C-alpha cells in the first residue's frame, strides 16, 4: 500500500490536468497522454511482474509510471494549448497536498491496525481525509462533494 501511494499521487495529479485538457477542447491530446500511459503500463507489467525481484510490486511501479507520464504529457499539452502556464498552485499543488495527506493517513492507520479490516479502515480514513483536504483547500466546493455522492 505504501508503494501504491506514489501511483495514487500521480493519479490525483493526472485527473485534473486531463479535465483541463478536455475543457479547452484538447480531447485528442488527452487521449494521446492516456494512451501513452496505458501502453507504458502494459509493457512494464509484462517486464516487471514476471521478474522475481519485483513480482506484484511491478504492477504498482507500472501504475506509477503510467500516471506520471500521463501527467507530464498533460502538462506539456496544456502549456502548448493555452499558450501560458496554468495556475499550478490551484490545479496541481492543492490536489498534491490532499493526496499527500491521504497517503500519510493510509500509512499510519494501516500500520496501527495490522489486519485485513485495518486495511479497509485505513483506505476509508484516507478517502475521508482526501475529501476534507480538497474542501479545506477549496479545490472542490461542498456542492461538488455532494455531487460525488449523488446516486441517480
């Protein structure tokens, strides 16, 4: 779970940058970024998972690389598409802080309760902390949060 927090961090950074690309009508570029990440993930999975020293952790490493490359490509396409560097603090740093708080919570709660149930509790606590940080840092509004939990 500790290793996967890196992949989660990059995933948290990739999601808003992909949304920004789509918002400026750069869906093709978003598809290129995501497609490149997926291809890299597949290649790395085939190489790392069968390697004894990596085994299952190879999939986690592949996920981190996938999301990391997708994020970097998204940034390049955003800067090129917008003609300027977007609000890095609002779109990257604030979600990054939220993801770090989420990771730290998962780490400490998971280590405090070393059972399968403890893992489930750690994931739940981490999710709540992530949502709270997104709200506190005003990455999302209360109405946005309500929409997340609306089931129709």
